[in-house]
């Protein structure tokens, strides 16, 4: 069975792929608006992890809608949720009867696709939308990450990652300058996967 | 890392154990009030699946409290939730720093441990409570079950399973007769695992 895992190069989507690997034919998918070379970073990490990887260019109007949302709201949640849901729907629209996965954890607040939205995606597109880390809390995920990955952590404005935040930040920087980026996005710790520990698979 | 999986012999807890197997040292745990020989059935299934298995006798007062609840409520949800949460807490109280897992799926309504209750268990007992199927809908679980297990399905009153319902039904039957059992528990399809498909592991 095929599973397409939405992949940012961060620890959660990497771990999600690893958790599915024994049960699915896993392919990683990185979505981009081609505003930054985020997909290149994701591809390097995918190679390191040993998974097939492809890049999907999303329609620019999705980013524009997200831009409108964050400017209106003054905070990123709805904008990031919108991009994430659009990305899942885009992958879902490509092919029926596949599994589409992401790295959402139990304690995540952004991005979030709730139970009704999950079912709606499954019904409309004839796919399975699965979140292998949904039943794992933050500490459990960290333990598993430590077992399987070597990661680099740092403040979100410094770590290059292929998540939806990077290109939205960039668009705001281009249009409104760096100060507004700092105001809209609270600085938080991001992770980038550097290496996969292989001793468990020998 | 050790994971204790609450195990009924049904498809969900069996699949949960299988999903964790590549990443954890998995042991199955069946809880009983010693009212029915439910643990014997679970042990047979655990042997078939190839997992270590142990039986834990829960305090009878938990079943008595559940009995009070279902008689008062007129439906089983709160009673089953109470037994399930008590079972998780009992296993959690045995040992710090382990992973305790169950077979709860995204679309399950009973039993249910919500996000706050999960965190509360983790904080109070110093464990990780994980639900590997929490991010999988019914159809996705069924597909995975079909890949890995041969199951037998039938109405809930006919399938012998080591879930919390079996002994609660029996207690009500002993005290109030079979008619009340039929009124309190809507008949639904239960599953019992008969065999594990091995071709994926050779």
C-alpha cells in the first residue's frame, strides 16, 4: 500500500515516515510555492532518510489567501491551517485509494485538521488521511526522535525548513518588511533532521 | 523501549501491537476482574500473534463502580470509559518511564481517553500513554487489518473477547438477568483475531 507523507525535513514528518515504513510503500512529498528553495533542503533530508521524494508546486492563490488571512488575523494559525489543508487536498486529488500522511502530533495546535475535516477529505477524494503521530504526546515523540534521528534545533527564523511557515514569512518580508514578520510569528524552536540513526535496521 | 499494549484479542489492539513492534519491545496486557475466563482467550491470540502476554487482575471495586454507572445512566459509555481509564492507570502505576498503548482509533467513541486525560495520566504516573491508531480512520484500520490479520466477526453477544464489555455484561446478567443486558448494550459487530498473516515479515 502506498503512503505519501507530507514532508518538511523536520523531525515530526521524518518520524511519521519512519513509523509507516514497515507497513507502507512510503514516498515523501514536499509542497512549495517556489518562493524559496525550500524543496532542495527537504530533498537532501529525504535522501539522508532513504525515502523516495517528490516536490509538488501548489497554486500561488493558496499562499495569497493565507497572506490575506494572517494580515487580517494578526496571528498565523488560520493561514498555516489553510495552507496545510490545501496541501493535503492537492495530494488527495492526484490519486484515489492512497494513504496521505503527515507529522501532526497529539499536542499540536498548528497546523491542525480535526476529525470532521479528516473525514471530509477522505469522503470527497476517496483517500485515507492518516496521522501516525496523532496518538503520541510531545515527550513520547521526543523519545522516538532520539532513538531514530540526529536533529539540529534553533530559533524558527534561523532554521531552514520546508514547512509552510518559511514561504509565508518570505512573502510578508517582501511586501511588508522584516519587522512585521517578527510581530506576526512568535519565535519558537524549529528542528531540522541532519541524520538517521541506522543501528535499529541492521 | 518497552511498550505495554492493553490487549483484548480484538483487531484494534492486535493491530496497535503490530504497528509498534518495529519500534518497541512490545508486551501485551489483558485486564480482568476474574468473572469470566476472558484472559485465556486473549492469551491464545497473543501466542498466535507472537507477543509476550500477561494478565492483570483489576480491583473488583472498579467493576462495581462501572456497574453503578451503567445502571444509573442506562447506557454503557461512562462505565466502559471508567474501566478503560482505570486499567490504563493500573498499568501506569506499575512502572515509571514506560509506554502504555491501546487500540483506540480516530473514530472511536467508546472507550475514549481525551487529550487532557492522557496528559494527566502521563504527568501523574511518569509514563507515556500512546495510541498508535488514533490518527487512523475506520477504513484505514480495516485496510491494515486485512493486510496483517485474519479475523472472525460476529454480533457482540456471540464473540468471546477480553474487552471490558464482556465481564460487565456478565455481572449484569448475574444480578439482573439477560434481558437488561440486551437493553443496556446495543448489539454491534465485534471481532476476534484468528490468525496473523506472516508473509510481510519473511
